[in-house]
C-alpha cells in the first residue's frame, strides 16, 4: 500500500498510525509536507488515520491523500 499525502488546510487530526500486526509496537505521526509517501506491507502492519475536524467551528477544511493498493493475487480471488 502506498499513501501519498497531497495536502491539508484548516483541519486538526489526521494522525497516521502504523503498528506491527503481531504486537503493540508502532509509530504515530501527522503528515504535513505535500507528496510525503508512506509505503506499507499489509501483511506485516496495521494502519489507520484518525478523523479530521475543522480547526474553526463552522469553517471548512480538507485533507487529501491518494491511496494505491497492489496485491499479487489481484482483488477477485485466485
């Protein structure tokens, strides 16, 4: 899995979390620089991102990422 961070504006949250699939060890971080790329092996890690919220109530904000998933066996079975 590749997660490419495009940008964010006017939001808080969106913390990326990556943990070992077999235990509690892991990392937490917030991507802030455009085109930062996170490469993950789904068989070895668990990954998630916390929800985003507007910094100012009633204002709009956004966080954009591009997620690319490649699987050796494809998505539709053997």
